[in-house]
């Protein structure tokens, strides 16, 4: 038995840049082991499996896998899957994906290169206590970081801010400091960022324990980053749009657009938008257990 799949580059308008994504269609009959095996075969940062929705009004129920684990929500699979389903089915306007983290509404854009924008299924929030800056700097091989926040919204991330693009380029997970930090209970996912303008940043994301040494574009972390900015007092009431560049140091430049929505001083929503282009398609065998 074989299933159809497509490969898209997400958060870019140019093939062979952005964040590659595998979308496997017709995945209703797959069990967890088969999906994880296929995700490991593609060995991309994420693979999304499209299944029949529980509610026929929704576009699909989906499962998202890293090479080594399933996750309840992720940004670039949501964007890429929505763009693909819209193209294959001629959809316009808005669709809803049923993800493990909850229902994710996605607005579809128009233009020569398809665009989509999702609303994070969980409003991001900051934890009162974050990892020590000294430990985080050591885990990244840096002499220092400016500030550290621990925030979540479906997934948890550590958010160290660095002062310069040179420091951002020099950052990379260092052992045993990285494992020592994880042993304190800090999440393995670290989104390191640097300001590049009044409403723009550049970032890198590392999650080696999940099989992702570095991610070219992380939509879920970009959404959660709204809580970092809110905690810094950087968001006024209304909508604030932030441009995020990621993947530059990897040679996979990506661009994400974050819209943080604040009402009466409270962060009430985070939306992330980006483009996606199809680069390949084919069929893949369904794994069979042996022995």
C-alpha cells in the first residue's frame, strides 16, 4: 500500500528556501508507529498527516510528527497543509484544522504565491520563573545573553535575547551545558532572537533532543514570542505586526509575520502568516512491522 505525499517549502516564496514540510494524504489507516516511521524516513523537521475530520465542516484532522516524537501543534505544518489543501480542493476564505492542541482556524490569502495565516490554538503566556541567563548562555556557547523568558502556547520554548547578529550567528547547543539545562526541567526547544528594527527580529531555533538540530522557521515559537514581547511591555492595545526572519544562518532564509492582539492590556490572540510553495510530490510505502 502506498500513500500520496507532497513536499512544500514554507514561510518563503522561493523554492529550496524556507522550511521543508512533508504532507502525507489519506492517512486515516496509519497507527502511531507507522506515522513516526514515515516522519523519520522523510527526516524533515516536521511531517503532517492528513486524516478525515471529526467534524465534516472542518478541512481535516491532522497529526504532526518530528523525526523522533509527535507534537500537538506546529506552525509551518499548519501553514503548508492549509495551502496544499486549498490548492488541491479549490478552497478560499478560511478553513479549520483539527490538531491535537485544538481547533486551528486558518485564513487563506490570494496572490501568485499562496499565503495562509493561522490563529494560535492557545493564547501564549509567560511563566513567572525562567531558566538562569548564565545557564542558557553556557548551553548556547555564548559569554552572555541579554534576557531569558520561558513562554508557552501549545508548546513551551526558552526565549533568550542576544544583543547582536554576530552573537546570534555564533549560538549553537553545547554539551554538557545543554543537557545540564534540560535536567533542570527547561524545555529542549530554544528560540534565540535579536532585534533588527522597531518591528522586526531575527531568530534561530534549536531542539536537538527532538531530532531537530536547527529549524529554518518555527511558526509555533513565533506565535508564543508574542508573550515575550507582551512581558517586555512592547505591545500596545490593538494589533502589533512583527516581521521575523529565521533560517538565514542555515542558508534556508524564511520570513514569518506575527500579529499580536492586545485588549485592555491583555494578550488575547497571536496570529502567524507566511507563504508556501510546492516543490515535489510522490507516493510512499506504508511501513509494515516485521517479526
